[in-house]
C-alpha cells in the first residue's frame, strides 16, 4: 500500500538516502530542509512530483508553520520520520537562549509530532532518531540555564528524544506507533564528518533500518520500544529512560520550555 511519509532533514545524509529508498518503492515522500537550494536538489534526486518544505527547526515558529502547511495540504500522514539533527554548529545558543541541540534534536520533533497527530490515524508510525550516544539530561541545560559541550548536548538531547518517545507511546496505546531508533554509529553523514572528522560507515545501514521501521511488520507492535541498529535488535535505552520519576521530570521541563517558546 502506498504511504505518505514526511522525513525531516532529508536534503542529505541518512534522511535523503531513506527518502530515495522509500520513493523507489513507490511511496509519496514529503521532503524537508532548511536550505531552499539543497531542498530543490533533493527533489531532483528523487524525481517526479516530490513535495518539499523549507523550515528552520531551530525556530519554533518555523516548526509550527511546517506542521500547519503539511496538515493543510494532506488529510492523512502515514509516517513521520523525525530525522533532522545537529551536533557541532557555529551558533550553539538560539536567539531565545536555548541550546540548539536540544531545540532541533528534542523539542522541534516533539512539537511537530504533537501538531501532526490529528492527521495521523492509529495505523501511523512516528520514528524518532536516537543514538548510541545517550547521557543523563541536565534539566537546567534543557531549560537554557546551563551551557554544555557539543558531545554532552548531543548525547543528552538524544536521550531526551528517546524518553519522550516512550512517554508519548504510553499516551497513545492504540497508536500511532512511536519508536526511537539508533540508526547506527558513525554513519557517513555530514554531521559525523564535521563532528568527528571521519568518513563514516555506509549510509544505507541507517536508511535501511528507517525503511524497516516505516514499513515492516516487526515495528507494527513496537510502540514505546527502542531499536539499537548497532546490535541489530530492540534493546534497552539508557536506564534514565526506564525511570518513571526522571522521565516525568524531563517531560515537565519540556512542557515548561515549550509553554514559553510557542506562545
């Protein structure tokens, strides 16, 4: 069955490779990127009548507009892949004082997902990009009150998205499915090349698992789970994600931060 699939951060790297594979299987892809020129290039790569949406996910107004635009045009989204992420950036702090890693990697996908839930039915899937790098979240840093190193901010933002994936799944027992996926360590994305100075492993390793997460039966009953593609199986995330008290506190801070940024 042909599906409509929105992939954030799909102008290069794992996102574009995933889009290419899904498009080749006949699915309708909604591309997203921050740079209009790169978005047009990605559309040409896929060919056909591919839709593209420009939005800077470090700006909550852009996130809200992206959700509105997609929902206004499409009565139903089958799959949302929250792939966009940042690690090392020129400007680490946003105009409103938040760490851009938390904004793009954690908060933006949360807001986008919440806004698109009305156009997803119980058979839909929400796939959130996690990482093998997960570290306990400094809630003050999430709130913009403490500065972190690049690696600390990235790892904490990835645990945070893993936690909210599990918590949202609990809210939606009948679906859509919500899963967090580590697509594989040190894949050959621009983020890895710039952040670690290595060429990285084949992007298809990550794209293939995202395609499976979007389409395969093995993920149909996986809501709330974490898939570790380094191990090739569902596994346990960082222990903090399994701690109800820590998860609850993190969700409270997310809601508090968003209440002050999406008014």
